[in-house]
């Protein structure tokens, strides 16, 4: 009989886990407290990348996931990444050479561009930088659309997705998790339960006595009103202004690592971002703030993903991470292999949820 797996959370990570498990022949139920599509996912800048101060092993993990997005695009109608490339000059001058050399040595398709090169890549920049790094293999995705397309594929493969359904606690028998109980008291039984609940993961684990320390750093993103034409080709990381144009036509911007802490001054920060966007991008002068989002990154305390079975609890699996948009394909693929086939990929070794840094 097919293994029955309950996935708690239908953001980009839960959707991908559910899809890969369905492909592996498991019987899937996904439950989500919201509408499906995620919470952190809906507040994300959604830049697909392997860059930024990562140890080499984590860099390769992320890169593997970038390839996973291309596979998902071919498997699921409606999953569409814009492989537009990313150009950055938001790097301290003293780090520039090391950053370039290191990533190039690791095999990242990074190339240095001068003022004319930057202008060719982004003709819409008012003042192109004199020196920047361009990575053609990076991309961006509309993350809620992608998560919903993946969930639709889960349903098409015979899985069940229950939205508006909050898991209140886990059900156990002889110390093994045998499913979860929803807010209205309904028990959903499963052979294995996967928590993909983003920032709620820590609280859910606590209900069963498992500790997993997390940091939820906030990030504000200013979404402009819709521009009637294409103003940017790809991802642009200028100092204090990381910006991209969505498929709908909005320019979305964050001040730092794709969204910084507004410290209670959302409106002021968004106004500043809009002013920076206007100073940077030709044709954006008439845009206004469309809306502002402040999301929290579901980050395990040491900054790296937590993926695996918590120590001492049978029947439970956890998947929580920042950069979940980048990482969703590889996480889904490897979690499915572990749950369906019993094979734990060696690339998951650093990310055990019971590691000393998290408990
Ligand atoms: C400002 C910002 C910028 C970011 N930029 C990037 C970026 O550029 N690139 C990148 O790769 N990543 C980025 N991230 C991180 C990325 O968005 C997250 O890592 C990713 O979205 C996490 O997805 P998830 O599915 O784990 O969580 P979520 O999207 O939060 O989904 C979790 C789901 O679980 C459900 N849930 C929670 N508790 C329960 C419960 N008890 N019962 C039932 N359902 C429950 C919620 O309703 C939610 O739908 C950014 C995040 C932020 C906030």
C-alpha cells in the first residue's frame, strides 16, 4: 500500500515536498491554515541564486536547486522561472575581488562588467555602475503562483490539498507521530508527517517537545504600482536598492538582502525605497507605492536549513529554511527520496534538525 504522508504547510517548500512525494508514489494530504501559497513565500523577493557569503558546500546545494527549478519547469505546467540573470554592485569594494574569484572558482557563471556592459544588460539604468558582477544563470519567480501551480500538480497526481485547515497538535501512539489533529478536532492519520510550516515550525515542534531554535528576521518589500512597460530586464542589486520587475509589471524593492527590518517605520522605508528606485530606473518616475509587505524569514538559528527527522521522534520530518524559494526543488526531491526510499542524500548531512546549533 502507498505510504500516506501528511504535509503541514502549503508554501513553496511544502508544495515541492508534496509534489516530489506524490511522484514517488506516496498518498499525499497537504493541509494549510491559509489559502495555500504560503506566508513567507508571499512576502519573498524570490530571487533564485547561490550567492552571498555562503560556505562552498551550501553554495553547491543551492546551485543544485537552481537546476531543480529547470526540472520543475519541464514537469509542471504553470511553473515558470524568468532566468533573467542578476547584476550586483552592492558589494563593499574590499570584498569585490574575493567574492568574484571565489564564486568563479566554484563554477558560478559570474562575469565582471564595466559601465558599458552594465548598460547593455540593463539599458533602463539611469547611471550604470562602473563595475558590477553579472550572473546570467540566476532567476526570479512569482512564488505564490509557482507554489499554487505545484499544488495543482499534486492534486492532478491524486493528492489532496486542504486549505483553511490549521494543525493544532500532533497525534502520537507509543511515542510515534501518527498524524495531526486540526483546529476542529479532526484527526488526519498518516505514516509520516512533514512539517513545512515556515515561521510556525518552531511552535509546532514545541507542542511535541522538540526544540529547534529559529531567527525570524523581518524584511520589507515595497511594491510599486504597475508600470505599463518593461523597465528592467532582470535582478538589480544596487547599494540600498535591490529591485526587480514582477511579471505583472510592478517594481519591487528591498534595501538590503532583498528586504530589511523597517523597525516600525514601514511607510518611511517604503517611501525611501521608491525614491531610490526612481533615481535608479528610467521610466519609473510616475510610479507610486502600490503596497508594502513585511515578511519574516523562517531561518534556523545558524542560518542554514533544517531538514530531516528530529531526534527521538518517529513519524515526523521537518523542512524549514530561509532561501526556501531557491531551495524548494532540491529539498522536495531529497525529502521524497528519504521518506519514500529510505535514502538520505549526503548533501543533506549538514542540515540535520538535531544539530547542536539548533537545540
Ligand atoms: C523579505 C523576504 C525576502 C526573501 N527573499 C528571498 C529570496 O530572494 N530568495 C529566496 O530563495 N528566499 C527568499 N526569502 C525566503 C523564502 O521566502 C522562504 O524561505 C520561503 O518562502 C519559505 O517557504 P515555506 O513554504 O517554508 O514557508 P511559508 O511560505 O511561510 O509557508 C508555510 C505555510 O505553512 C502554513 N502553516 C503554518 N502553520 C500551520 C499550521 N499549524 N497548520 C497548517 N498550516 C500551517 C502557513 O499558512 C503557510 O502557508 C525571503 C523571505 C522574506 C521574508
